[in-house]
C-alpha cells in the first residue's frame, strides 16, 4: 500500500516528466527556451500594437472622410 507522501511524489515525478515531454514536443527543451519565449512574447505584443494602430488609423480616416464630405456639402450649398 502506498502512503500519501509516496503517491504525491509519484504524481510529482509524472507531472514533471509530462511537462518535459510537452516542452520537447514544441521545441522548448533547451537552454535557449527562455529567450525563445521572450521573443515570442515580444512578437505577439508587436502584433497587438500593430493591429491596434491599424484600427485607430481606419477610424481616423473614416472620421476625416465624413467631416470632409460634410464640409464639401456645406460649401456646395453656400455656393449656390
């Protein structure tokens, strides 16, 4: 019969072994893994910033187009 401590130790070893295998499968098992993860996070943050900037630019351009249309309409009405 296993004691609670032995069972916990077995589970911990199995979990560590599973985590190591999972890291090996995705290529994050070597000494460069920390740097690789930091680079991936940096790329993800850059992508999010770019996406946010694109949406802001689209909103600004749309707003300017609407204001230009309104201004042109007013100018045409005043010119008649």
